[in-house]
C-alpha cells in the first residue's frame, strides 16, 4: 500500500486499463512525422504511394505484352519463311519433273531445223601445225585446206590482214559467174583500159573492142588482166565504184569479214586488203562453179576480139601460175589444177591453188608474201608434199 493509503495493485475482478506501449517517436499513437499535419495531407501521401505502385505494375504488364508481341511476330516471320521455302521446293520439284517428262517425251524429236553458217567450210581461230612441214617465217601467211573433210591442215597467220594483189580477181570472177551471162558481148570503154601503172598486168584490150564476158573471164583468171577486171566491173556494176560495192557486200556474205576492196583488180591501195583465210573463202565459193574449174585448168586461152573498126583478131592468154606454165614441178603424187596469182611490191608474190592429192581429194593451198617467185613455189611444193605424206 502506498504512502497515501492507496492500493495500486489490481484487485480481483477489476479490469486493468488497456494501454498500448508507445513506439519510439510516436506520442499517443501518432507518428512524430505526422505531427502538425492535417489528415488530408496524410491521405494524399498515401494515395501517391498507391499510384506509383500501380504505375510500376502497369509498366511490367506493358513490357510483358511487348515481349509476347515480339515473340508472336518472330514466330509469324519464321512460319512465313518456312512456308515460302516449302512452296519454292514444291514448285522447283514440279519444274524438274516437268523438264524430265518433257525431255523423255521429246528427246528423239527434231525441235529445230536450221542451216548453219559454215557447215561446208574449213574453220580455224589460229595457227595449225602440219606434221613434217616447217613454215617459212619470211612469208606473210600460208594455209592448206581439205575441201571434202572440211579441215584446216595447216595455218600460219591466216587471219592477218594483208595486201592481196591480183588474188583480188577471185572476187571479180565470182561476181561475173554469179550475176553475169558468159555469152554477153561487152564493149571496152576508154576508162577501163587507161592503166598507166607500171605494175599493171594487162591482156592488151583497146577502147571499142568487143568480146564475150566469158572471154574476159578467161583473160582475167589466166593472164590476170587488170583491163579485163575493169571492163567486167563496168559491165556488171555500172561503174568501178558500183562493182566494188558489190564485191564488199559479197565478201561479207561469205564471211570474209576482214576484207575490204577498193578496186576489182588488186593494184595497191592502203585501204585494199584481205587475209589468207578470206581468200580461201572466196576461192572455195568459186570452185563450186564448174565453169571456174574449167578455166583454171587451162594452160592457155585464145580469145576472139572484134576491134572498133570491125576487124577481128585472136589474142592468146597464158596461165600465170608456174605449175600450169611448166616453170615449176608439183610434188610427187599431187596434181595442181590451177588457181590465181598476184604480185605487187607491197603484197609480195602470192598464189592460191586447187590441187588433188594422191587419193584424189581436193586441197586448197594459199601462200602469200614471198619475196620472189622461186621461193613462192618452193614453199607451196613443200606444203603440198607434206600434206600428201611426202
């Protein structure tokens, strides 16, 4: 009992005051931090905390949605890619199957029939070596062509552009046989025989002379008459220039693409050139006409010419190649039928010939640019002999 006489102990049945223990910083159940604040302020702070929590939750939900959307998009792209690949494979397989069935069905059928440009020609892109033959480096070019086998037996610089001299007359003869009538009577003009070039080889035609186109051809090929070439050109082309246009057009049609003519006879001009291979093309076209073969096989030809005064004379023209003239011996077993020669200072000595080997097979030989006639025919003989197995 206290000194004041009061008993502070709890008596049985007496309810003790229910007092809570105060936390540090709190007074009477209130936080010291809230001391002096109004209830409305405390409510706003509480709501602010709740809003921040909701925003964080909303961000987490949005992030999850974006992740799900990205994953769905990637899955869709992958599905499209796989689907496209499968469709491509299916179409490719169908195309392969179609091609296989088409080939099986049409394999033995002729789907296209056309004419090749050079089925009857000897073709080479470069030099060809002939066993047993050593080329002459002093020549400009040389070639040997098997007419029946369509084979180049020998080729040395056959595509080099060279001056052709009178081998030009092969194209003149070709056009005369193709477009002219050999029985036509042709009158010689003054311009056609006005040659003053010292290199000119002529048949002695005079202005006003009349003779057949066939006569002109024989003098052109055998004696290599430049005057005959000019008369033929004026007769068929209307003028030298008109005939030269025909020559160049026909050369292109033959495939002689490295050839350019400026006259019908071959007197030198820097813009007048051809190749050994192009000469082969022209000669090969000429020998398809039996009339040409008949002319080159002649050793001489006698023409009947009516002069301007009405008198008639007979002129004999002789083959210019040494084999036909008996000035060179062909190799054993080879028969030289004939051909065309040409000589100028710039071109050197040239000859293109139609030959038969020991088996009777036709060969075309071309030798260009020899420094002299003896060398020209020696090299031609060696070439033909090597091809014949000699």
